[in-house]
């Protein structure tokens, strides 16, 4: 992928960010200059280079610079708390940490070698010996144990994923892609952004999502494609500008990260914009299954068919082929391993997603449920085990658990279910989490119970906890 930028006419528009516009020639030159600067800092093949900041061209430049060196870009979620950044940086052994100017102070607080990504350049010959087999992205995704784990994605994986996107979305050099989802996720980075650069299209980059920023960009720059998550779709549909907004330039939108409610899909379809659902995971780069535009209109809510350069299958609890079961993915876009050398695939190369799907009579795939105990809030994964570790040291409780509660804005939010001690105070319990995890992970409410429901083996019964929470919410709603 290190040659993607140089493959296009140097004067073709590549990246727009605010008032700044970069051609493919300029973007290629910046990547070469950053590669030289990173090499001068001692970065070599296999090294990890962290990046902290909201969406910025410097992150795209850093990715292609790392590709030239055979190094790995390590994007950090800027919404996390400093202890979470520190864990990832230490676990990965990042050689240095790049940051945007507004995040530089925070970066310096968690890594001894933190540099301003927007000013990093060096003269001299830029190394250019990365290969398709070299890992180029190390993306941390929370595990069910509550500790993040790094998915190792090589250059070949990003290339295969980009070809999946080009085929699924029909991306060509004539397109203009609006990127507003965070580039620290493989979704924001790889579903449309890096594929657009492979195709020679133009990317319009917003620092972060803002409804007015979205409507302004769509009206003034007329992008042809963009990628959204349900929480953003809901915010747009509910916004006063929605009804009168000129969305006619959009050929389609991609949507994913969690189950997309059909009413939201229909709201976009009513404006003449097909919503192409994408299914995947950090470990699949992420495109594994996706809808065509025709499928999006014919079967709202479906996730489509396996991507062109991916295989997908369903297996039952015994590992046998099934029409409903766990979704497993295989192909060149899947991860190589978990960092540093933890296996991620079975002996035949299949990645087990932990999600349940089904195939209908027409051969379309549908997402059914999650085997993993995960809360998806506004497109962000929240793993209860991480919060439950903190809950065990919280004041005023005997025991507790974390579960997800449906939320009209975010999809789900975490709730603490606890057995109170004599000195229990709900406000003090919620305050216990402040500063220890990202704000989007903070429990939004507390439910008290005399005891947690458990199985015969002592495991908390999550399904019963959810039912109890639903009953408590229903009683509260009907209380005068």
C-alpha cells in the first residue's frame, strides 16, 4: 500500500481538511518526509508509532509513512482516559507517540517521546522498503476479559479490505468521500477512507461529528459517499436542518458498528439515499459482509452478502455448518494475530466473531445477536468486564455487575447493578468511575438488588439481570 498515493496523477485532489487541500502529489511528499523523520527518530521495520488526536490529515500521512518503513501505526482513541492510553502504549511498546497540537500535552503526560505530528518532517532520502507482508496497523479492541488487545493488520489486509470497499460501494476516482467517523477505528479509517485513496478519489475529512458540520459539508462540497453509525443517523434525522437539507449529492451512505434500526434506514431511504450496511470487526479490517445499493433498498436491515475478497460461514455450537449460528470470517483482510504473538484464527484460518447471524431463503445475511457480553454505545464498544473490575473496589457495595440498557440516543448505555452495603450511596458509586475510564463508558444509572442472580456454577445470569432492569424501568415509567 506504500505505492497507492504515487499511483495517481500528482495534481489530483486527495484530501480536504477545513481550508487546506492536498493533492496526491503533496500527500505522497508529506508521507515521504514523515517517513524520513520517523527513521531519524529510530523507527524501523516492526516498530509501533502511536497517534493521538481527532481526525487530521497527519494521521493519514503517518499511516503511509509507516507503510514505507514497514512499521505499524497505533491509533489511540482520544476519548479514552490517560490510564487507558498508558496501558496500550506500554503493552505495545510504542517507540514514540505522535499527536495533533491540541492533544500534545496529553500525549506528553503518557509517553516520554511525544511529538507534534503536524510539524514532523526531515530532509534526506525517505526509506521505502515496506512490503505487503509487513504489519501496518495495530488497533486495540477491548477484550471480553476487560483488557484491550491489539489486532495486527498487515498491508495486504488493508489492500484486500479496500478492494472489498471499491466493489461494494462502487468507489471510483470520481467520488468524494466525507469522513467524519474517528480514524482511530478501523471503520472510520478503512470502510471508505483508505479505499478512496486506493481508487484516486477525494476525501473530505472532518475533525469529528457535528450535525451542522455535516449538513454544511454535504451542501457545500457535495460528497457522494459517507459512513455513519446509528447514533449519528439518529442525531441527523432529529435535527432541525434534516427536512430541508440538500442531500441529493449523496449516492449512498454506509452504516455499521451495531445493529441499525430499520426506522433510521427508512428515514434515509425516504430522502432517496440507500443505506448500505457493513458488517465486520476490528479483526477483519473491518469489511467482511456488506450490502450492495440494490440490496439496501430491497431488504432494509439485512447485512447483505460476504464481501468479494472474504469468506463467511455460520456454525452451530458444535462447529457444524448452520443457517443460523456464529459468524466466522476468513480471507486476506483478516488479522494476522493479536499482539504480540497471540493466536486469533483457528487451524483453517477462520476468525470467530462471537456474533450470531442467519441466512434467509434469498441467501441474504442478517445479524441476530452477540455471543459476547458487549455494550455498544454510540458506535463504541464497552466491555462490562473492564467496568466490573473497577466496581469490585467501589465503596458502599457488596457485589455488582454491569449490563446494557437500551437508550434512544446511544443505542445502549451501561448500568451498574449492585447489592448495596449499609453505607451505599448511588452518587458516590457513580463518581468512583470518573477519571478511570472514558466518559462514554461511565455507568449512567444504578439498580440495587438484594442479590445478583447466579447459575449453579456461580456465574452471574446476564439475561435475568437484563429482565430485572427492564422490569425496574417499566415500574419507574408508570410511577405517577
